């Protein structure tokens, strides 16, 4: 199959290598000529990785490379997804399976990303939409370390196609049809990862993180079920699985953003100096606003929002969480 990967970042590169390892025809598209040349000519993406990548991966700055693609994999930040897919879909010459790997929500409409994609890509050019999501760091996948994720779609055949396309001895893909629950789970866990980083940066230990992750999972489940997701999804790869990997690893941008905020005891420096895409920052605002509208209890999310957007000190946020009314679990 011909697969076009939109984006030359770390995750797009790692997934392109999985496909190339599986003897698929892979071409990446990117806007940075230096990254594209590094991939195409040097077989590296030195901006993100030290290791050499599969020589069968090609790259271009010409968006028309999506023509005749059987699968289009969108590996761009949430805020860029709409613009990139709008332009890319103009070049599609036949219906393609669209894969989303971003974890978040539309920053304005607050819609889940599969909903956004369904509105962007014309129906006659979209065979199906699949989200390839789960506990995964690009830094490990590029080294071919064992990883398990989900192909999430309401189109079972498309999910099976993607499952077989990506699965190999180090990358295992399961299927999940709970699109709502899975997409919400992987987005909200980024908020919890920021909270976990704040705890670490503030000098807290394993006990605090275990409590945060457990109660964070309760928040994820509460919110997801309220919006139509299935409770059992949150005990799987797109719930507790993604929560664990993101809340405990320094590979996570969300965790590291929180860690720096914890060290600084405030988000002011983060807003002034951060140049990376930290999806949890945007997801936090969406979830906070939607939870308020729907009267969904989200105490951890509320405190992360207060730290990020209202100037609250992390230590004050932690004290307020611990001082909440006592109740049964």
C-alpha cells in the first residue's frame, strides 16, 4: 500500500519506520526543507533522533505526494490538523483511509479529532477514519522497542486494515470501536501528565503520583462516560495504559512541561519560553470549559487550569486538592 505521512516530527517519523519495516511504500511530507532533506538523503531525522532510520522512507515538501495514497497518516499537532488536512485532501485522487495520531480536541469547537477530520475531508475522498492511539513514545518506537496501541474506529474493516498494516514483532495493534471514549481518554491523560510533572517538580514522591494517577483515571472516566464513552475503555490502552506512560516518563512533553512549572512554582516562565507543542495545555482549557458547562466534577483538571491560566501557585493547587471535602472513594 502507498502511505503518506503528513508531518516530519518525531511520531510521524517513528510510525513511518514501522510501515517501512513492514515493506510498505512510505513517503513523508513536511514543511521544513532541512528535515525533509535529512530524511530523504541522510536517512536521519537528527532534530529528534540520533539513530539512523529505515532507508526506504522517502520525504518531500510537495503536498501533491498524497495523490494516489491508500492511507494518509496525519502526524501534525492538533492546532495544525485542520489546515494541513484541508490542503492535503485537495490532492487526493481516490478514497483513502485517514489515520489520526494526535491526542487532543479542536481548540475552538472543542470537537474530537475524528469529528474534525470528517468535516474537513470530503466524503468521496475518505474511505474511513481511524485513530492510532495508545501508550507510545516515539523515542522508543524508533528504537524498535515493544509497543502496543489501538486502531480506533467505528469502521471495523478499516481498523483491521490498519491493525495488519502496522503490526509486527515490536509494534502490536489492537482494535477498539469506542471512538468517543478512546479519543477523550488519550486527550485528558495529557492534562494528568502535566499534573504529574508538577508534583515531581514540586518535590513530591511516588505516593502523590499514585494518588494523582488513580484519581486522574476517575476524572477521565467520569468525563468520557458523560460524553458517551464506555467505562471499560478507561481500563485499556487508551485509558490507564496511556495515563501510565505519560505520567511517569521524561519522554513526555506534557510531563516535562509540568515538571518545569513545578520547579518554577508557576507557569509564567513556561508561557514565555516554551516553543514545543504541549497538547495537554490546550486540552486542559477545552475540558475545563466543557466540564463547567456540563457540571462534571473535574477537581484535578480545575487546579491544572488554575495554574496554567490563572496564575495559581502549584503548592496552593496541591493544598486545595488535599483539603477538599472528605468522601468515599
